[in-house]
C-alpha cells in the first residue's frame, strides 16, 4: 500500500512539473519577437560592395550601374529613380518597389 501511495505521489509530481514546463514554453513561444531595427541602405552614399547582393537581383554589375548613375546624374531623389539606372529598368523597379523601399533609403 505504501509503495502504491508513493508511486501516485511521484506520478503527480512528475505530471505537475511537466505541465509547468510546457506552460513556460508556450509563454516563450507566444511572446512577440524583439523588434529588430534594420538600417536601410542609403542609395546616395552606398558603395558598390554595400549594394552588391543587398537585394535579390542586384549583383555587382547593377551595383556598379547604380553608383555610376549617381556619379553622373547626382543624388537619387526617390527609390523610383532606380528605374533610370541602366540595367535596372522600369519593370524591375515597379514590380519590386515595396521591397526596394524596405531595403533602401534616399537621404
């Protein structure tokens, strides 16, 4: 009888301990992630290495074209100005404008 009582108490302890552990895990998973501040890349100051692979579709050649355009025509006034860069095109910029605005800034 004592062994059965001990086994029941031990079982209740184990069940209660695992329920508390699961509750803590749920709280940790349910809490919102810590907001990460993402610095945008300034199109008017970024060099070729910063621009390269900064956005899907912008490799070394497009990065060089962005810097060259900026040197020849002055600072970008808006993200839309990327459409004027040789090799970028209006179609690319228009179809990715929202994503480009998340990555790049014009200051």
